[in-house]
C-alpha cells in the first residue's frame, strides 16, 4: 500500500479503507506527499465522492493529526458552532455572546480566511491588542469562566484539516461536499464538544452555490454524526448577497457592535435568531422553538449579549479590561 495506489483506487471510484486514509493523512502531515499527489486525490474524491465510512475515517484521521481538547470538566452541555462561511458572514460573532449570555458554554474554532471567506479571529484582530494565539489551557479557562472560548487553528491543532481545506480551494474543488463534511466533523472531534450546530451557507456569496448541494451536505453531516454518536443540527442560510449590510473586517465588526446594541439588519437578525434557537433546542433545558427564539431576542434587547461580547473580547486582549 502506497500513495500512488491509493490515488489509483479513488480514480477508479473505489472506497478507500481506514488504513489507506490514515496513511495518506499521516504522510501528508509529515510532508511525504507532494502537493500534486494530494491535489490528484482530492480531485478524484470530488468526482467519485466518498461513503459515510470514508468521511468518518477522514475526519478522525485529520483530528488525530494534532492536539485534542477534553472539555469534560466544563459541563455536560458544551456547544460548538461551525459555519461553511460566505462573503460578509458575521453571524458567529453575534451568536457566540448571545449563547454565552444565556449561560450555555459555547466553543469556537476559528480558521484563517480562505478564499472568499474570513474567520472570526480575522475580524476580531482589528481590535487593538486582541490575541488569537492563546493556549488550549487559556481557551478552556475562558470557556469555564466566561462561557465562551475562541481558539485559533494552529499547527498544533488539527493542522491537516487546514492544509486540505486550502488545497481544495486552490484546485477549484471548494464545494466538495465530502471534504467539507470531513473538515467540519474533524473540528468537532478535535474540540471535544458534546453538541454542535453547523451553519451551511449557500448561494453566490459562498462556496456552496445551490440549495440542493447544501441539503446534501446537511444529510451527510447528520449521517456521519449519528455513526460517531454526536448530537448535531444543521441550519441552512441563503447568501445570494451578504448577510447584513457590510463586507470587510473593520466594517463587519462595527456592524456586529451596532447589532448587539439593538440596530440589527433584518436578515442578519433572522439568521442569528434561527441558529441561536437551534442551539438552545439542543440543550436539555428547553425544546420549545418559540420560547428559544424569544430567549435569543431578549438577551439582545436587554443588552446582555453586548455585555458578554465586551467580556469575551476582554478575555483575549493583552490587558484584561472590561470597559
């Protein structure tokens, strides 16, 4: 078994074994697989697809390429939220303090901007003194004390996922559903959260252009998470144009602050309420959709979400200040 034979098998449309996927990821992580070989394999995956078992094995292998986080001491309900991203997507920046202000711990792994999208850390870095390079220990401390933790993806944390994600975009395979599903699930496995909500953004402002492909990704994520024993919900967000009214790190952050103070664009508000209530629905505390939606709206109206945003940012600035 070698890399060339693995590439040949996928070119022929065959299912790769757990051992073959683990070998590829291991060698790619060590730099023993060329970019040409990795690009070829991803291209054949794009064409032939992957089974649920292949996606699971790929997700596990990527997660195993770096450190993993144990959140058992945080609580029984630790949530994480991931988005496929899109132009001007700022939902996560509002959602994190909203959920945390409702006394539910929420963890976020932020990747650097890739292609048309930008990560949460990219946008928060426009705040003077904001640090993205915190340790896993500090991340867990923030999650326990402030109910929200943001960890930037690094060479020590799921590094192969980032390499594969960048490569698929470079070779025009950005909308490869199996790779997207494996990437999202690998982040979930790495962070050690109990329950997850995936925002699947589709439309001209995202990698995923059609509702049909977004729906297919949601179905695959549910099938994969079920086999892995994970609790997962998917929310689809249409992005034919940017959510809200701004694009660009500085402008988006200004919009986020204004939104948290009560001046939120209608479409942005709808996305925040829908995703937020879905996260609350995963909690054992409440399964009433209408009540959960009202809870999200209330912390926004009361200013609690804005206060939590200030606290969230202060926890990762070079000097801790609440105001």
